[in-house]
C-alpha cells in the first residue's frame, strides 16, 4: 500500500484568501473573459469562481500569460507565516505515515514546513526534470526517501509555473513518470487536502492503482461531475484484456470526511488524533510483552500546534495581508519570533542543558542565521534571543546553555548541586514560567489559550524522548562497523531491543549506556528483563537511580559519567560474557538528531563492548575519587 497526500489551494486558504482579490485586480487590468470562463465550466468542469480557473481565462494570449506568471511569482513567493495543516503534513511525512506529497500549489508554505521538520537528504523536492536524476520513485524500494512533488511548479521559479491547459500537457515527462510510479501499487490511499481533483492531468493517473481510496479532507465535497470523470477514467482502463466492472468502481473509491464543515487544518488534526489513538492500542498480543501502548510510537504534535497558534496567519498585519508579496518588516518579525520559540523548544526538549555546537545546526541556529541575514546583522544578538527563550550561557563553558534559574522546576532530588556539577546537570523548566517569558517576546499581548497551548507543548517536550531519528544511512557507522543496519525510527529501535532481550538467557550479561535510563522503567522492558542476573548501566544523569534500583534491585550495576563524555549510547547482549549483538548510536554534545544501527556481527559487538568497558572503568575511578574527597571534607 502506498499512502500519498494531494494538496490544493484549499490547504493554503487560511493565509492566501487574498487570491480572489488578486484575480479581481488582474481581471480589472486585462479584462474578464466571460466566454472563456463559461467554456472552462462546460468543457473542463472547472468552477469559474476558483482562482486557478480565472487565471486560465486570463492567460488567453502569451503576453497575458507572462504577466499573470510574474504576478503569481511575486504574490505567492512566501514561506511564512506557519499553517497548522502544513506542519502536520510535514510531521506525517517525516514519520512515514505518508510516503509522498503531491502539491498543485504555487506558494512555498509547505516547502518551509518540510525544511523545518526533515533534515537535509530526508526528503526530495521534485519540480523539474533535473530533480528526477537518480531518484527512487517506488516507496517499496530500500533506498526510497519521501518525495514532495509540485506538479504545477513553484513561485520561486517563475518558469516552472503551469496553470493553463497547454502548460498541463507540458509537465516534464520524468516528473509525470515519478507520480505514475507512486501510483503503481495494488492499493493506493490518497489523503486529499484542499484539492478539487478537477485537473485532468491528475485524473488520468488515477486509473493506475488496482484499488483506489481517496479520503477528502477539504472544506468542499468533490464535485459530482469530477467523480463521474474519474469513474470514466478508471472504468475505461483495461487490465489483462478485461474491462473493469463499472458497478464495482463507481464512486466507491471516495470517502467524504467533512460532515461538520471544518477547514483543512482541523481535519488533518482530527486525522492525527485518530492515528494517535490507534498507536496507543496494543499491536502485539504477546503474554511476555505487556505494554503501556501499541508497538508504534506516535510523537506529539503539540509543538506544531503551538507554532501555528503563535505565528500563524492571524499574526499578519491587516494592512499587509491585503497586499501581494511579503513586507520585509513582517519577514524580520517572523524570523525573530520563530528563533525565540525554537530556542525555547530546544531548551525544553534538552531539559535545560544544551550544547551550542549541536544547537546551531538545528532549527534555532537556522532561523537565527536567516534573521541575521535579512536584518544585515543589525537585529538582536544571539544572547538576547536566548534570554528571551529562558536560556543563559554557562559561566565556565560559553559553548553550553543552561535554563534560567528563575524559570526552573523545583528540584525534587533533595541533593545540593555543587558548582562543579552546575554546568552538566539537567535543570527542567517550570513550563508555566517559561511560557510566560516566551509569550512576552513572541505574542504580546497574548491570550489565555496561547499560554495554555505553549505550556502544554513545553511540558510535553520535557516528558518525551529528547532525540529525533535520522532516516538516512549514517556515513560514520557505515565505515566504523562491518555490517551495520540502520534503525530509522524509534519504533524500529524498540523492536530490535525487544528481539535482543527475548533471546537472552538469565545468565547472559547485558551492558547498557543511556543518558537517563528512562526506557528501562517501561513495563515492556521491565517484563523482558525480569530474569536477567546481571545488567550494567552507564548513565550521564542519575536522576532515575532510585526508581531503577527499586525495579531491578542489586542485579542492576550503575555507574555515572559526565554527559560530555557520555557520547555513545549502547545496548549490548552477551552470550554469558561473550558479546553477541548490539545497538549503537553516537550522541555527541547532546545532539538532537541521531542515527541508530543494529550490529549482529560479533566483531562489531566486541568493539562496542570494549568501548563500553573503558567508559565504565573511567566512571568507577571517578566514583572512588569522589568518595575519597568526600571523606576528607
């Protein structure tokens, strides 16, 4: 089964409602062609009120088409503010609930959300034939990465824009071939967002899948004439010399999902909530593996909701919203606010302890660079933006950022923190206090609902895993180990851990290197490891030591090493004491993105074990020195 999202103008409607005004201005300048509009309605089943239909009518001559193209490029060449629907689609594509997105829009709002959510090389944007070189177009292929295809071009490349019947026929063959390959499957599920399915260049492709299901997440239902046309395409298609049974095809492929008159953003959010509920349901009926939820982990979208609420279309100044293009001052303000918001989210995700080198490569660093560029270096500096986000520089390590002591959550361990440990101990934020600080700089004046959603997002980030998985093969591990297998998702990491542990005998030794060991407290893990006689756990932060001791007792041996040296995460299974298999990923300087690999080569497992033992010995030596110093004091 291939799952594809198809996106049309309705998805951009929260911001680009001014399209109607643009069409009126163009019609006033070039003249409204009523005869052409009527012909498009009768012949092509196009709605004369739609922007695309009116643009086609306006482009009756080459000169007029050129002027329309330039106007579209100027008007739609925007990437901000943030739309919730596009944030959610990017989230679904990243975590492979979607295999691809096909867009018929000219604007680049979705492009920006995808760039924010996926790392370089984690998806491929296809606009022209040059983007198709060496591309894997089948989601079933091992080297496939998610695709984002803009069939009608993109605003930043005016020559790529296609919005007339003639230009539809000129869609590059290679681009059309990529879409066809996506649809070549036994079962194709299409999530339709704000698209009327009226473009005949797309309709003719819908006869390819053997089984087609389209879920319409748009404000408007699909026009009945469009449904009949797609039915005609599908029934006319012959497979194995036999004509399809029309009764089995007619309209059965369409699912209208909008009985309440919701907009696209709300409908996609409802889809997200459905997936979240499905993920919570147990997926494996294994008595040895009781679980708090299902097999699939579904990462929270609260951060996306908060960004869309705080930096969405309603933040655009009314005098600017009525004009084409994007005023520079609005662009600057967005970049400044987005930098602060991303810094706050990064701080919450890292539990108040961040490394500057890894931060500058993530969203906060990218948005700050963009902000400095459009202000020509004259905007607020990095330190002031960090302060607005509740972060301060460490006194002795300027490349480390800590949570502001005034915004910290009350310490529950009861242990005093020495000055030596101050720069490498986690200091969680008080979510409400941090939300109040950030809103002063991002959404002022703010409302109670803004404070609530930002508080929930911050609290959620501090509770869930503080790392994200890189889908692509790791260039270091592929050279450091003999035969590493990339684990591209949190779900795959969990599955391989469970498979390793289920093969373990009670006398087999297990070595684990984990920053906090939180996953060892899960019911699933506790149950699988209940019979293990010896488990060695190397931690960077010992905040869960008591809980871990209560669960595993004396059979769990614990050592703690400074987090800046605890930069290798390992789970190693030994046959008695002989290394057999391992899971490994590097996390240098608390980097937010990792690539995990499974190692079943004994030589690779031995190398990782040696690495673990060296760090274990270092931690034990430091522990002895600390005890001696304590006695002297």
